[in-house]
């Protein structure tokens, strides 16, 4: 028998594979259920803009053609919306792949990468694959502990990942705290601000990353079309940074990083501001409802600035997760982040939220 570990890249041997939330197809096959509610993956339950659907349909007869590699039209529209130049934007197959591009472009063997714990797990995966060393810093009060993260910056530090709002807790780093943290960054350190949930933020003291980009700061800001725009299945995300950083990232870009349908849908979604406003109103209504119900059921929760809520059942959440699965309701159990009594609940439609609370109450009783 061959020793397969000798063939493997060293960085992947200590890697824990990413475990996504259970898909609707998995649960249907496993339990034979027809009606399912998925509150596990922070998807937009309202779906995409009708304009995006029409744009996809209009592009179907061109799928035999390769897509435009630099996403010329979409990148121009994004630049205009964000008030930056086109050279400051790169797009790819979801923010997951943008993070891989960052790793491939900047992380060398032995480089240290600072991140919160828990946060989006792809940061650690990419770091290990590239031979870097993750430096996890536990959250304080469910929020990034920027004071300790600043203390961990050293001569080997290459990247700092900061998810704002944080996944899975939905908490924010304030403008003042981030500005103080920026003063600790050296020329050899790149800060990656992951703003996947930026659109859902209602807090006024939010430091929007694109407004901080300047010549003397190594900053990369990540955004996605998966959340508020409802295009998770098409996989399209983008980064905004100084043109020199983007140029290095584009050296490791796939030849055709974003498919035709995704480019067309994203461009149409970007223009439909009314749909975005409806999505945000629905999310706020669902959030308020779930807050009230969690308080009634005496379930602890972390106030969120995203489209999900991190709760603590004060009992093994895996039991509740499995019981809800039997009812066709999928949530994200907290044991994957070493919070065994917690869970992350995506805010669904009001009908989905009510059904979830009804079944949860029965289970808790």
C-alpha cells in the first residue's frame, strides 16, 4: 500500500475539510421529506431580483461562448457604484475563491495569518494549504478582540483576516476600534476586511472598508453577490483594493473566473435597488420576530448585524439540530465552532421563521 501522505502537499495534512450546512437534497434523500426549510447557510430566502432571472434567460443562448475574463461591464458598474477605479476591483467564483487567490498571491511557507476564533473557516484552510501558520485569537463578548490581535502582529505576520460582521456571531467591529487597529499595521502586513454581510448592517458606527483604501495601507475588502442579491448558486464575489494589490491577485486568477450567467445576473441585480430594499425590510422584520420569540422561550442570543442570529440553547445543540432535521428544518449547529450549546439560525421568510419557532418550542418542551 502506498503512503499517500508522502504525495500530499504538507499544508493539507493538518487541514480539516470544510463542512457546509446540509443541503436540501441531502435532507430530502435522508428523511424522505417534501417540505423543507433551510436556515443553515445564510442564503437570501427572497431569492434574486426578477431582473436577474430575466438577464440569465437572455444569456442562455450564449453559453457556448467563453465568458469575459475581466468581467468588463460588471466591473465598470461596480466601480461606478463604489466610487473607485476599475483597476481596484477583481471578480471571481465566489468570495471563497477570492480568499484562495489572496492566499496564493501573498502567503509563503511559514507566514503567520491572524484571524478570530470562531470566524469563517476558509481563512484557516487557505492559510494551511499555502504552508502558512494560522494565529487564532478568541472572540471577546462574541466580537473580534482587536487589542489582542494587534499584540499578535509580529515580523512573521503576513495577513490579518477580519470578518465584519463576523460569521458566525453577526457582531461588528466599530469604526473607532478599527481605526485604532489600523495604527498597529506594518508595511509587511495585509488586512483583509471580509464584508460579505455589509448590506445588512444598520449600525451607524460601521467602518465601510472601501472608504479606507489608500496608498499607504495594505487593505483588501471582500464583497459578495451571494447574500443580499440572492445569487449564491451562481458563485460570484469580488475584492476591492489598491491597484497594485489587485494586480498581484490577478496573477493567480483563473482564466475564466466568472461564468456568463453569473455576470449577467449580477449586473442586473446591482441595478435593482428596489429588490434590495425589500430584502432588507424582510430581514429586519424576521429579526425582530425571532428576537421576541427567543426572549419568550428564554433562549440567549447575540444581537446581529447580518441575516443570521447566533443563539445559545444552554443544552446540547446537536440534539435540537437532529430533532429539527426530522421535521425538515435545517439549522447550523455550533459544535463545528466548538460552541456545543449554540447554533446559527438564518433569518428566513416570516412563514419559515414561524414554522421554525413552532417546532423548536415543541422540541424544547
